[in-house]
């Protein structure tokens, strides 16, 4: 009986510690770590055969207001990277295709290259919530009238990134997107967060690596178009 009592006490203590950690995380949030998103494409392969070669996951690392997002497809033949660095106001788009490396730095209010399809989006916030990966997420409806689109997004303020959606069509959303729809280079897709890990992130990850050639927007547009 005494042994059973000790086991019960240990279980209760473990539960209380876990709940305490979860509550503390919700109050203070996570300001540094990594995320993964699962990608579902909204076109069928019969409509767009390239989808069978497209990435199934987006990887993101963040630290304070710096963010880097990466997708890799065609069995590693190409890799697209989007960088927002808190040390400057640039939206940086990188494309690596085989041994070619290109870098486009946005000018003025332009965002990440290829993200412009929903620039006329109207976002309506409401009181609906749900949990994704134990994070409390808020809801909004997005309308893109020129594309006749209406879809849901969910975002959380329990992941602390300053201006998390800067340089994207969802810039006014005051939290990290956990479930959303986007169109990149003409390909519509739906993303949902599948993993969030709090970990130390080195500052140099948000810098452009050596070997990338700076190009103009028109040149990189042509390269993206040729890939598609």
C-alpha cells in the first residue's frame, strides 16, 4: 500500500510540473526555435504534374524578429529560402538550383518574391479559437476577391516573433501562422504546423551564405517560371 501511495504521489507531482511548464510557456511564449509545416497542394497532379516533385514540408527557424523559411524539392535539385533579418528591413529570397545560387533583395515595400498573389487579401478577425500542437490559436477569415477565394487561417501569440508575417500577404495578422493557405509562384498550397521546438538558434543562420549571386527581380522571375 505504501509503495502504491508513493507511485500515486510521483504521478501527481509529474502532472503538476507538466501543467506548470505548459502554463508558463503560454504566458511567456517561445521566442527562439524551429517549426515545421506540412504542405498540401490545392491542385491535382493531373492539373499540374510538377506537384509530384514539389516539397512536402516547409522548415522555419526564428529568433526574436528574425525568420528563415526553407523548402526543398525535386530530390534536392532546388531549394528556396526566405529570410527576414531583424538587423535590416530587407526581404531576402534565395534560390539554389543545382550549382547555381541566386539572391534577390526586395526594394521598398516589396515582400518575398513569389508571395504576391494574395496582396489584395481582406482579413476578418473573430473570437473563434482552437488548439494546434498545444498552442492556443486564434481564427480569421481571408477573402481574396480577385481570385474568388475564401479560406480560414489560425495563428498564435504564444510564439513570440516581432512582426512575424512581415513581407507576406498576411502582414496584419498579429501572431505566428499555424494553419493557412498561400500561393507561391502560382502554386496554391495549404500549410499546417506539425512541429514546434524551443532551441537555441545561431545569429548567422539569418545571413546570406557565401556564393550567392545578387540578381534583379525580373531575372529571378524568369528562373522561377522556367522551373515551373
